[in-house]
């Protein structure tokens, strides 16, 4: 593929990634009317927020000459990143190899394979998530023409959200006469919370930024991998290098069963087919709003769609336990805020 073709394809992909609607979710909590705002990231080309990061990292690498035509893209991921690089990498002519813990949902594996990418499963004995990352580095040492996106340490991951997700949220809120009081997001790499946070803090210095983690596996609060949880895509086993907890507010913990119940409610009652971390993000937004006052404008992301979880507990009956918030939530509906105009985020190489 020529450089001109690749540049044109990358520019075209911009229309398939990002610029998602912002949803104002109307609900009642303990009978009181409430609204929280969520970016519909499940509407990206492969159904997750990671498409933003994958496209931005590849485009930055082209611009900086760090990736050659046809180089193999090799990444460690718990799923969505693999799907994003598989699709976007293939669209731009790159073979893709994904190292992935072998306990991720079968749908994730099947989806990555469906784009023609190769998956290398990594068992717990081989090091699980951290082992997957080490294996990508080993692969790059042994082979030529390999590009490692390194999503956990590459600041282009943060930039993707500082340059797109953050400005979109602010633009969509302001167009509706609102200003954000807080942003919350479950942490996988930390790219979303750090990037959106970086942008919002410049424009709204008092905005609160809360990372979210599963109560059953509080990696961020403890600094290491403890327990097990069912919110795939977050709390991967370690604190990622691009996450700077010192510049964020308190970590919010959400029970994985509560997140599952919330995601089920969003699908069954509002027709929003979102994944488990979206349920967690919604509940974390509600918790922060409760601390700040019911009128606070709290924003978050629905990070992916539910298609990767059809074989998981998301489609099973989930027991309600003490301390869950979902039983006190009654969903009323949502309003979709108009997308920001396409030309707002255009950069020089595509105009
Ligand atoms: N939710 C899901 C479903 C994800 O796949 C991810 C990314 N691993 C996240 C949330 C967290 O996003 P980030 O990596 O930007 O912290």
C-alpha cells in the first residue's frame, strides 16, 4: 500500500471512529430525578472506545516515521484493543499479532480472529497479563518489521482522548448549556481517564476526575493484583505507567455484580447494548453525583457494546447483594446530544 493510500485510508477511518453521541441518561435514584452523561463509545467501528486509541497511535507512528508499510502490529491486550488493532491495522495493510490472557471471553477471541489477526494465548502460569506484555517485547526482539503500540506506556494513548473524547464531551455539554463537574472512567490502561481529564482540567480547572475499579479486585487502591473480578477490560493486574493517580481524585469502587445488573438494565430497559464496564461507569458516576449533589453534571463513557459478553454472566441471572445500588435505580430514558461537527478535529494531514 502506498503512503498516499494509507494516509487517505487513515483519514477515512476518522469518520468511523469517535465523534460519538453524548447520552443524557434520565433516571430516578431512591425516587429522586437524576441525569448522568455517557459517551456512546459502543458506536465506534469495532464497538469500543479502544478504536480511538488504536487509530491515534497508528497515525502518530506514521507521522513520526516509527512504522513502515506492512510492519506487523503486535500488542498485549485483554480484548478490545486487540479487536481495534486487528480491524484498523488490517484496514491500513498491517498484519496483526495479539498476545492475550487465555481466560478472556470466547467472543473476543473469535472477533480478533475474524479480522485475520493471529492470537497467542498466554496462560496464568506463563504470566497472564504481565506475561503477555513481556512476550510482545520478546517477539519484537526476535523479528524484524514489528511495531509495538505499547498501549500501557504510550502517551499517544492519553493524547487520543485529550484530542478527541475530551473536546467532544466539553463541546456537547456546552452546546446544551452545561459544564462538567466530574468525569469518571474505569481504568484499563488509564488512557481514557488521563486524556479526558487532561483536556477538561485545562478548560474547567475544578472538574473532578475519578478512576473506577472493581471492588472485588482493587488494584489501584492496593497497588497490586488482588482477588478476581468480572468487569473485563479494567483492572488488568498492575498500575499502568500512563496512569498518574496523584493527579486524580479518589478511586471509586463498584461491585462487579452491580455493574452486570446495571448493564443488563441499560440493555433491557433503554435498548442500550453496552458491556459490563459501562454498567460500572454508570454506577460510579451516580456515586460521585451523590457526593457532589444531585444536580452535579457527571460524565462518563459507555466503553463498549455487549456483543463480546454473550457467553458471560452478563446474559445470566445475577443475584442482588447487600450494598448494591442498582435496586434503587429506575431508568426513565435518554436524550442523545448531537455529535460535534466533523471538521472540528481535522488535522493537517487529512485536509
Ligand atoms: N472498559 C472496557 C470494556 C475496556 O476494554 C477498556 C480498555 N481496556 C476500558 C474500559 C478502560 O479504558 P482505558 O484503557 O482507556 O483505561
